């Protein structure tokens, strides 16, 4: 009976113009909300369909399948910077919220595997729930760093839990890359935990393959599946290199040397046969690499590279242009075929509480509009195109940090702060 009702609910949402938002940055990991027409303007009182308190903070993004909205949070440690508490009390949470009513359907608690990275340095920027879940509509999969990868059914029952390592990266910054799905696999960038990309069977949690490399140590980037003709490459970004793996086996197919050093945080952006890599520290930049190669493709498949990019937020691609807002509040537009800068404008900057970077979330594109979430200055709506045009600056909906990338489906926009999950709806 539950399956029948679930199918009916999903069908009703589909006919209403709402598809799923099953992973970080949407259905195909691009940040593009095809067919969505979310609101442009709202206030604390107008345009908010519902507002639901969360059991703790988190930088992970909400995902949606059918009438279920999922988000991850943490509590017990690292919530109060002045008094972080005891790491032994750290607990992660997966919550399921009803998309229609905003009611909390269930909450799954996961005690942390310790020792965990201490609450200091850059881990204070994002905390202990930074990896966005992923769902296939039958189960939801979460990555909790040293506590492993877990699968839950849509009623909150834990199906399995699998460790992917308990090491730390050399900076002790914790996990931030999000899991992705490919066929029967859950693929995780476990660079901090084991210097490896790991693929698990999504039914059992057992390891299917593992690709290791020392350069992965400071890769915090979510990989992407990029189609090149009849082939699909799993593209992984790290300081100094980009890998193209066979997603079925984990075998290295191609490698390209790039000039992004230090660490790589933004997700890989999948394009039409091209992967766009951004980030780096010290030498921040953007690189376009054509997929489908073999061996060392540094000279043959690197289309362009530039010193212009963001350090944390992932840009969005509309086909011909790449848009992003940097962690410092600079709105950028680049030509996708050449990397040439189209425009560069500053948005309002307001310190993110005690945080050092006022912008952390990634840009989402919906209905030719760019939705840019700042930590404390509200949500900016920009016009997509060759010229910079700010359509709206919406006020912050609460006083906590907004670190998460939004989800856009149909007429709805889902925002999460460190204290609440919001559903905004256009008339």
C-alpha cells in the first residue's frame, strides 16, 4: 500500500511540474534546474510555504525525491565555537521532512566514529555535516566521513553502514565531497579518510572497487560523470591533476596535469563532453578538459585554463557560459569555450558571523536566473546572460549562517540554514 501511495504522490508532483532533486547540484550534478520557476522575491513573512527547525547545523544541501526532503545535520560537538564540547558526543542526523507540509517525518541518528578531526581551523567553516546525500528514489545514501557511508530506506530504517577509512587529510579539514550514484554503485571521494575514490554496491554496501593516489589528500571535490560519445568517464579533480576513471571498474583511463594547486574544493562540472575544474589555493583558477581520452592527455585534451575562479563555491554552466560567485562575493561570468571573462562584478558582502568567507554555497540556475545564497546577506537573484544584472536581493530568513546550495523544483526553492529548512514557493 505504501508503494502505491508513494507512486501516486510522485506522479502528482511530476504532473505539477516538480521532478526530483536527488543529489548535490540537482539531477545531473550541473546546478541547472530544468523547467523550474522558483520565486524571485520573498520576505520572512511572504513567500515562505513552510519553515522547519533542524536538529543541528550543517553545510550539506537539501535533496528531494517525491514528497520527501532530506537533509543532514550534526549536534553534540562543534556547534558553539566558543565552547565546542567533547568530540565523543558528536552525532550526525539524517532528517526526512514532508515536502507538502514541512512536517518532520523521521530522524535517524548516527554516533560518530572517533577520534574525529578536532573543531579548529577551516573545519569551523563547514562543520561535520557537509556532504549532501544522494537518493535513487528507493533509498537515501549519506557520507559521514570517518563514520562511513550509510544507506537508509525512505522510512528511516538503516540498511547498511560501511567504513571507507578513518584517516585525516594533512590539514585536518574533514569531509565535504558528496556521494554520487552510477548504475548499482555509490561512489565516494574518500580522499580525507583513505586517499581513495571508493565504489560501494548500493544494495549491500560492499566495496566493488577502489582507486588510490597520494595526490587525493587535499581533494574535497565531488566527482562527476561526463559522457564522451558512447563512453562515460568518472572525472575526479585534485591538486595538480584531473583523472578520468572507468566508473564500472575504477581503472585509470586518462590523466591531465593542471595548474590548480594547494587543494581543490568545488565539484567537477560536467559539460557536453568536457569537464570543467575550478578551485585551487594560491593559484586559484579554472580548467576545461575534454573527456574521452587515453593516457596522459595534458597536451591533447586541455581546452583552456585561466586564473579566474572561486575557491569554495561550485560554478554553474548554462551551455555557453560559466557563472559563479566567489567566496568573497565577486560575481563572475566566463565563456565556456575559451574561459574568457565576460563580466566581473561585486555583490554585497556581509561577514558570515565569525566566518572568514561570506559566500559558501554554489550557484543554481533556474528559468534564466541565477540564485546566489550568501551566509548573512540574503539570497541574490541575478539575470543569466552576457551582462551583469541583479534582479533582487532577498533578506536573510534567520540569523544563522546559510552555507548550503539550494534545491529548485517546479515553483519551489528549498533553502537550509544552520537552524531551519525552508520551502519557498512562487504564486
